[in-house]
C-alpha cells in the first residue's frame, strides 16, 4: 500500500471548517476570499479550490460536519487534484486528518491493473506524526486486505503464512498444529469442523513480548470459507462467506498494532483456521464431539461451526490465566439484526472493562456496544444426550446463546471479551469503502494502551 502521508513544511494550505461554524469563520476572512466564496456560492459544504493571483491554486477550504470525526479527510484523497497539501490545524486535527487520509487512499487492487493515477498527499509537520498515523492505517488495511481476499487465496495455510510473515517482521514466534496432529494434541472440534476440506485445518499460535509483562491473549475465528457444512447455506448466504475468517483478520490487525507500538505486554494470538466444507467425512447434524475441555457437544447445526473452533482456542488460552482474553468472530447474523452492520457487538462479564471499551469506541470513532450475557438463556443449549448443544433450536437470542456457549470454555475469573462483528462495510462512507472492515480493533487497542502503555 502506497503512503500518501509525508513529513515537511510545504504544500497548498488546507483548511477544515465545521459547516455549523462557517458563517462565523467567513466573517473573519480577507475580503478577496469572501468575494470568491460568495461568487461561487460556497456555503461551507464540500470542497472549494481557491485560486491565487497567477491562476494557480493558492489554498483549499473544506466544509465538514464534525471536526472531531476520525474520518474528516476520508474523501479528500479521492477528491483533490494531485499535489501536496498542508493542513492548517492543531495536533489533534492533524492526527485525525492523517488517519482518515491514509484510509481514504485504501484500495484493494490485488486483482486489478495497477492504478497509475497520481494522488494528492498530506504533508505533516514531523516524521513521527507520519509514522504514528501509518501504524493505524496499516493495521486497518491488513484487516481489510485479508477479509477482501477471495477464499481460493485465503485458506488455512494462507492464514498461517500471513501470521508467519507478521511474526518475522516483529520478532515473534509461531507454531502450527496441522491436520490429524490436532487429534493427537487434543483439539478435536477444530479437526471435526475442518476435516472435510482438502485444505488442512490448523491451530496457529503466535507469541511475542517480554515474559515479565502482563499476558494478553487474542483469539480469532478463522473459518476461511463457510458453506454451512451439511446444513448448507443457500447461495445468497454463501456469497460473502470469504469474510468468515474476519475474526482472524481482526486479531492479526490488533496484534500488529500492539507490536508496532511496542506495547509493554506479553502477547499470545490463537487462530483456529478451517474451511467448513462438504464431503463424505463431514461433521453431521446429531453427531456428538468431545471438546478439549472435556465437555461433550451435540451438533444441532453444522452451520454453527465458528463457536466449535473458538471453544478449543479459548480453552487453551485459559491455561495460562492471562490478564485478558479478547476474541473476535463473524459469529451470528443475530447480532447484525440487533445492532445493524456498523456497530460491533461485544460480550463480557466485566462491567468496568465494558465501560472502558464503549468509551474507547466513542473516543476513536470505532463504535462498539455491550450485549447481555443473559444466563437465563442457557436452557436453549441443553442436550438430551450430551453436556450441551452447539446452538439453540429456538430462533431467539442467537448472538447471546453463542456467547453463552463460548463462556463455558473460558477459565473462571479471567476477564474475557467476545466480539460478534460484521467485518464488512455494506455502503461507502468517507475512508470506509464497501468491503472488508475492522470493527473494534482501535477501541480495544485504546483500552490496552490506556491500561498498559508506558
């Protein structure tokens, strides 16, 4: 991904004006500028290019709805003529502009001819500001790239390669348990979900950081394509299932942020990576599997496979009694019904942590919302022949019952957060094109930085 952020002290002056404050700002401007804005009928919305005496652009005025938005410049990199632009604003405005400028320049062009069009660049006062913005931009771009990549090029082995490259970049360690070795090392449900695919299932395990630092463990659902298994999805439901590894993409992006900022924590990342395919040896409705923890699970529906692979990773994550476990998963359509497609739902029994996350989401323009772990719904997971089922028979509270299922595999007294996310933008917004998207990554990082940052 090319950078459209540079450090320097040059460029065409760029001024952002809040539309609601435009009249006041207008009254303070020189007469020549007032005359130009008046004769072009500019009222503080959109872009106004201001010519100088020789007919070349002398400055740019941009009206925005909210100067505190993290996406204030999300469209400008695609709207302005090529050239260098220097924002007139305070440090916070520069920070927001740099982040949104960088994300606005994002394009998923792996399968397209190279776009050779020259694009505008934002000039920042210091290299440190450029580098900080690019860390966030890269983390989000990694999530988007992974989710946008078609399943044919993003199977479990490709996820493994992605993590290997990330580990090499930051000096982390990676191990992978692949295929039948999952049975040998007691990860039976990961194997059960992935065994029907020609792409071997695996558990990807990455570790980084000082052993003396607090342990944070990330778990990401890596279902690289979800046909639904024998309870097969219809064509419409299957069309975007390349994004069912979105949870894995999210923890990879979050891990990148943690390591790139050298946060003083010990990081562990676990990704159970599978393809939920159909073959003669596929998991069947009515089968009973024994999990790593020892609980037996009756398979009510093979399309509720994400929780089956996550539960093994959560069991393993709990063995080290970390300071916090955070998992991300594109787990249920029920959460999308409850919150829509643009808010990340999360579950946790830690009210203080929930408040921190929601406040961090507001602060970073990365909205997240706490969902209830209502224990009264546990009856929906009751099985007549096993300890529990993998999903409820009733069509109610599907996201809640999925979270209650996962909670059974988290160690007692370990702070745990489960994100049930969309991982996809269904509409274009400034800095947020249709396609793969990161939900809650910046909010979680804000909390971690606040708790553990130097």
